[in-house]
C-alpha cells in the first residue's frame, strides 16, 4: 500500500497538470451542501461509475478527508464520483457525525445524519450516471463510526464500507443489516483514542483522561453512561442562548438547589469551561444547576467578556454582559427551583475579571465568586458592592499573562510583548491607555465589512493623510495582520488611516485572497477581490480626508500576492505596495500597470513555502510535502506553480517602472534580529541579516527595492523598528 500511495503521490505532484477533475455540489436541497468531485471528461450520459461518500473525523472537515484519501488524484485515476460532506458543528464548534452513543454527538443534538447521507446518495444517483451496485462509504474515526452505522441501516444502498480507526454500536443486536455487504476495518493496535481492544467504559488511570477522547473538553461526556445529568438551554429571550446542566432526577418542584454561572477565558468558550470544572460530573455529584454561557465574538472572532478596561473588550464594542448574566440568573430562578441565597459565579482569566465585575455590580444577587487567574478594576473606588459576599481568588505566582503582582502598565522588555496578553494580535491594544486611535468600519455596502483604524484626534475636515490597506496571509485574518504591522501604534505614530479587511473563507473554512493562479483560491471560487479592495479605497476617500496620492497596500504571503495583483490592475489608484513573502503572476505579459508605482519586496531566502527562487512546479523531497503549502489539506489541489522568484520579480517591476538596469547594493539594514526564548531555551534568530538591492532612476521618483532576509523563512514576526522602516519607505512615496 505504501508503494501504491508513493506512486500515486509522485504522479499527482510531479504532473499536477494531468488532473482534470470537475468540482460540483450536492445537498443544497438537504440544507447542507457537499463538495463533489467528478472524473475528468465525465458526462451525464456516460457509462455508470462507482460512488464513494467520504466522512471525516471528529473536529475535522471534508477538506481534511479529501487530502487524506488523495481525492482529486484517485477520482481521475480510478474514475468514480466522490462526495465530501461536512458534519454539523456541535456546541463546542467542532464538526461531528451522529453515529453511536460513544462517538461523537457529545452534546446530544437531534441530528439525522443517516437521512442526510441517504439523501446525498439519492441526489447523486439522480444527477449522475452512478452504478447502483457500487456505492460505498469511506470513514475515518468518527466518520468510521458513521460508516458502520450506515452499513447497519443502509445496507440495501451500499456495496461496502471502509473504516479507519473507528468502531460501531456496543452490541450486535443494535446492528441488523437488511443485506450483507463488504467491510474493511483498518485499525492501529496502539490507537490511544479509539482503542484497538475496544472501549468498555473509561479507564481513568496514569493521568489519562479517557480511552476514546478526541479533545479534552469532551472528557466528561465522552462516556455518558455513568452520568445522568440533563441538558437544557437558557437565554434565548436575551438573544444569546446558554447551555445549562441539571442534576440527574431534577424536577421543577424539587427542593431549591444552588446555581453556578461558569465564565470562560478570552478566546475560549463554554465547552472549554465545562471541561475545566468537570461540569457534568459535579452537577450530579454536588447537585446544582450549571449555566455555561458564551461571550460574544470580537472583531478578531475571539470570544470575550466585557469586564474591565484591561480585559478583554479590546475592540471597544458596546456590550452589556452584566445585564446578560443578570438575565440568565433571572431566567434560571424562574424556570428552576433555585436557592436565591446560593447563586455563584466561577470564572477563569477574562471570565474571572467578569466574575469580579459581577461581584461589584450584582452583589445583591450573589453569594460568592471564584476567580482563577483573573483580576478586577484598577481602583477600589470603581468597585463598591451593595452587599458583602464571599470571594475566592486562585492565582499562580508565575502567571506571565495576568501577573500575580498586578498590571501597572505594559513592561515591554526581554522580547515579551505585554504582561496581560492572551494572543499576539491584541498586544498593541491590551494597554490602550497610551493609544488614542479610533475604530470604525468600512465595506458594509460591499457585503464584507473591514475594521478601520483612524489616528488619535482625527477629524473629517483635517488635512489629508495617507491610506494603507493591509492584507493578511492564507488561513490568517485581519487581526493577525493588525498585530504583524503593529497597527494601533503606528496609526497614531505616523498618522494614517489603516483598513484591515478579511478575505472570504474557502471550502475548507480558511480565509484567502483571489490573487493569482498559484495562490490562494484553491477551490476556484468566483470572487472579485480586486473590486472589493477598490471599493474599500473608494469608501475611505469618501468618508475620510485621504491624500489621493498616498494610497498603499501592504500584504503578507497570499496578501502579498494580492498586493502585486492590485499593483498590476489598480496602479492608477496606488502610490506603492509592500510585499512580504509573496510573489505575482508567472509572466510579465500578465501584469501591465497603467502607471508606475513604488514596490518593496521583502523575502526570506530560506522561505520553504513561497520559494525565494520562485515556483517552477513543486519539489517533493526530503519528506517535505511541497514548497508552497500552507496547510496539509491543500497539498493535493495546490497545482504546480510558476510564480517568479524574489529577484526576478523585483527586476520585472524595475523594468515596468523604467528604472536603470542592473540594480545596485543598498548595503545592510540596521536590523538586529533577536533570538526568542521559548521553554527556557533560546531559539535561533529569524534571520541573520537584511540586505538591500535598489533600482535607481525610476520614472516619477518611484522606488523599487528588494530586502532579502538572509536565513529567513516564511513565517515573519517583525519587531517595532522593522515595521517602522517598512512603513516609512511606503509613506514617503507619492503617486504622480
């Protein structure tokens, strides 16, 4: 089998142009569409061919399954139709199939996945020429459990199944197929999740938390046979529902019992909190009602509680979380028999900040709070509870995020970027006291809003200032880009307007820009990102006082490819671009800008994804899976590229700008890359030096430069000095 896959991989990656598979969709009438691959040259009136339905594992998705089974290659090579459906998302936001009591409908949702897959098969047989005697299901892990369930219940539809790392219902009486069918089980005898020997209840030993777990947060509900808790919901009338657990045998007319509200940390969710406090177990063991609400998502898509100025409403949204929690408590007291003198809040990190805020403002409702790794408002004057209540603070004295000694403003030293941070991208806004930038939004009329930062004190009738559009890399987002370029700091320091748009999500749920054939519209969606960015620039020029001759684009990776495309197609709008770890279209004929503009290419000469020397088809060697990959799941569909290398691309732009030929050394930048400490060990610096190549005497005083990061790879983590140099290069350029 290894030889078979090796040969298949060789054919696939060395000759990707030979892949002619077609992409279509099924399942829209079922309320859940499924990506479907047809072999090259397939026609509706062709001879009947087999149908395979491939089902992913828990927490995974269809794109991951497509990569696992090398879908695009084998659809062509073996000529079959491949359906790649996605399971629904559970309360924790993880995709699953409702297969058996063990795996993996942990939140007990009422979902008919058998009916859904049956509907997909029916649609495929109607739409395509399918051999009805050669319909199969191929599943991994939770998808393998689902394959076995389908074998039990749809045996009259199926010829066989393949199960990798899966299992089935506990007893043979629960599976009585109407017809025999072929079964192939593939299983590792050291599988630590779905045990080779089978699961006979949890084995809680040696620090392990269960034999069949996929994620820590399902530990307590993965084997629910020993737990009798009930699940219900509160908060729907408040516009935000909250999972609520009741103890086994609870009845509305029972004696009053305590109520606990558990609040998760920043970037986490209710499911994570449920796991942290072992909710299902202790609800039964100690008999109380447990409410598990979710904070809203901020601009970066991260859940938070609007607790204090420090943590964690970084994007300054107008959210009344005190009112929301108060409403949940009120609903619980109305719906269940709650002891009004035993209402508590239990919070972790941002949730602990929120618990302290509730103690300050809802002391008349609460008996006490528990705070783990949290804090409160800066001064005692800001917290004057109406009644006393019990407080338990639990805190690690080496906490590097919420300091045990407290936060007295940021300590920007030793490579650390702030004392209370949770994510890199909030570094510059975690301590906003020193920053006065304003936050607004553009793009709503374009169907895709974009966070926009204005400098402190900006007014509409002010003197015109520059505009920068910053474009993130593939799989990343606007918040990541905002952190990379230190947006909030430099918007104030250098006084410009910064637009931070998000690319759309592809079939795999990853954000991208439709830039070039190489990167990164892997699923061939019909998306006009040039028009979108052009619309954002137009909106900004209408809404704010923008200098029309100082409009720029700054891109990283896929965003850098997009920056080059915009330079080609919107040169009449732009004064210049910065491209970090990106490239452009394969040939100069595909890029003929109407006007010259300034270009700064920054690229690591050891970039393993977007090669410094350019892409001339993939080089599959040394166990690497491709020079341009961003994620494993696109390996099979990332067609052989032919983007220009950093030096060739810079020469091309020099020619387009009428610069003198040859270029010359501009010396070495005064950048001193520092090693970063991790786990007590110093990692090597991200690059050894940064050299400059300049092209002079360009038209209209434009500049074209290449800054090579010697020893640098694809991942970039710029220091403040480096961002300042890049932005100054950009902001000094003007359109003529």
